[in-house]
C-alpha cells in the first residue's frame, strides 16, 4: 500500500488508534500508539520521535533522539486491541546523520537484500523458518542473592501422571513421544487452530500445525516462505499472535530454546534459497538436486559456522526445482530474525562469491557415529561465550556492502557478554548445590 492507501485503509476499518511497532537491538518488538487525529500521509515522511536511549543497545542518553518511519507496505489491523487499531512496522531514522540507523535490525536486513541485488548473484533471498515453541499453563522464576529457581507446568506434562487433578485423566505425552499424536493426547489442537486463524487474519500464509516431539505442550506452526525482510516481519507477527492467543486462553508461550531438561528443545530450522528473475538458482544437477551455486552457498555457511553456529540439511520432500533449498538447522526461535536471516545470507553469499567448496556430504546419523568417526568432524561452539569469540574473530563477511557495521558487531558482542554471559557465569545454579554442597 501507498501512504494514501494506508490512510484510506485505516478509515475503512474504523481505526481509532495507530500503533507503531519496531524491533529493538536484541530482538523484541517495541511499540507506542497515537490517535488517528495525529496520523496522516505526512507521517510516512516526517515520522515520529522517541527516546532511543531507553532501547537496549542503542543510543547514549546525551544523544537519545530517534525517529521512527513507518513502512506503508506493512499496514494491518491489530487483531488483539479493544479499540480498532492500525498497526505499522517502522524503520529507525537518525535525526543527526539523516540516515537509517545502523543498529536498527530491520535496516540491517534491508541492506542485506540490497547487497544481494548489488552482487548480481540474485534478486531475491527466500527464507522459511520453522519456529517451534512451548505452550505452558504456568511459569514461575526468580534469581536473587540467596536463591534461584524456575518452574514451568503443563497439564500435558508427563511429570503430572501422578498428580491429583480430580480426576487425572492421563493421556500425557511421554518424553520425546509428542510428535503427531491425536487428541486427547494432543490436548492443544483447538488452541493451535485458533492461532492459525489469527495468523491468517494478519496475512500470514500457514502451511500446517502440529504437536512437536517434547511433552508438556511443544508445538509447531509452519509459515509459507517469504523474502528476507518480509519473512522477518512475518516472524515478529507470528510471535505476537501466538503469545496473545495463548494469553487470552489462560496459557503462556515461550520461544526460548530449552525450557525442559531431558526432552527436545525448540529449534528454528531455516529453509533458504536465492532466486533471480523468477528462477530458483539453487536447483541443479549436483548433490541432492542442488546447483553449484547452492553448494558454494553451503560452503560459505560452513566456513563461518562458528560465527553463525551452524548445520546444513538438504530437504528432499520434492523433486520440483522450485522447491530446492537448503535448511540451516541451528538457529533457535528466540533469535532476532532480521539479524539472523541477514547473517545467513551474507555467509552464503561469501561462499558463492569465493566459490567455497562445502566438502563431502555426511549421509549418516551424526549422533550414532563412533569417537573415531567424529574426530575429524568440526563442532559448533558449545557456549554463547565461545560463539561470541568466534564472531569477534570472523565477521569480515558481515561487513560487506556496509550491511553490518563495526559498531553493530562490537555492540552485539558487548551487550551479550555483559547482559547474558557474565550474569549467568556469576550465579550458582541449583544443580551445583546437589553436586557440591556436602563436599
């Protein structure tokens, strides 16, 4: 839609408020709203000011003024507000430099798309993430100087087979046995269907929904692939819709990768391909029906695996050339989609531009390999700190085309170390008491 069409769309739908959504540095949607009387076509040119110092990883307090510029193509009616509300996703503009803000994740994703076109390699990068999540009935957690704990619960949890539920009716998926059971074992089919309906209302094409492997309400709803920035936008709407539908049904959803011990975590397998003039450039006559370009793209991701923390799979569901793609399986659904998709694309393009050979395929179950077979297979980082150190040592490929800038890389590493690595490292965990208290 054009700005003029957005204003007309808002009036047609009786919008009384306009909600401006944007992505913070780490990966959580932020927003503020204005009445329709303060909104018009000029908003798309002039934007709206806000305090950038209050957003994680952004401006210092002495240079806090920032401007949001709404993207008219993202206009939707918010399905969860009591008052009819027009929703717009925004880009961040620096009023001092008069340029798009370097630490705005959506800006980085837009630059990645522009860089792809500038290389001549292709004109569109398609991404299809599979964002798994858990639906819980209750969550409690705390961490202080003298105690820490977390507790999640689900009526589906296999740990509740002996709980007094007056009556306890059973039908609780066992650990690692939650994949595809029908009701009543799958107790959340209606809830996931409600999520699908709401996703469709905001224009997201859904391909399927199902219970996932873990007990305790693990779920997956698969979206149709889209171009990089549009898919990252869709991923944010996806999380927003899933959480809000759950909340209004007295449930809570988490996209954190490992909320349960001893069962499957939640991943975000990312299918991706590069197209040009309507042709899938990843289809060919090489291994797995891929093209040489696709193999080089894989080579780039493998080369930068420790910075990306990566693994690659070639889906074989179809022989249709349009369906040929690679599947990058390491990202988790808590990731910032704009940054994750952009980084994957840049790594893959580095492989294409430098014709990086990915090596021989490993057509084996890696979990069943012997120590002798595993010794020559490189491994991904085992901790966040190790991954950040790898990013510090290997990020030149991200700087091409000014897609990621040095200040973004430096601030990302600094923030993750100070806000995540160090706080976790400095605190004892309950298991340490079980292991060492009586020594």
